C-alpha cells in the first residue's frame, strides 16, 4: 500500500492521511459528508471518520442511512451528539431524545444509549475522556 493511502478497518476505503491533532484544525463538514457518501461503507448503511483525536478529546463525523441503528453501548468519557443533517433519535435510560438537524445532546460518562436514524443523517460525536495519568498536555 502506498504511503498516504491507508486502508481503514471500518470502511475498507482508501483515505488520504489528514491531521487529526494540532494547534488548530479546520473542517468543511459539508465536503467531509459528501466524501463519506462516496465510500463503500455508506452503501451498507453508515460510515464514520475521526476528524479530531487527542488523548482526552475526540470528534467523529458519523453518517447513518434512514432506518439504521447503532445498538446500545457506552463511552468511557462524556459525550455530545450534534446533528448536522437529517434526524436521529437516541434512547437513553428509558427516555427518547429526538435530535433533528441543529440539536445537541450531552451525556455523562458511561451512560448507555443507542442511536436510530429516522432519515439519512450526519452528526458529530464528541468524546471527552479524562487525560491519562502521567500524560503531559502538548
């Protein structure tokens, strides 16, 4: 495989290596969404790309086709889910949260939840983890 064209395990897609950490990062989310729609994983109902990754902070751009689900799970850190396009529903502790475009939901660490796409949707998943002990901030 050529340098700069890694195989991603979740999508099987060839992606150009892009920085996910630095003093500043800027993204055209609409362009990122369109790129993810051209990858083979999108044909299977969803696709995702980590766009920011630090030891204590991660942002993932996720796409889900209508009527697909991410089964119940939890994150070790606190999370936020911000819908950019479409409409998702999250089931959290026996409560349903409708999240159409422009809505955001924040959850404390280790809160079990699932995600259901009511229509083709794109959202940002932000995960804030406690910094590993002994790790210095850059």
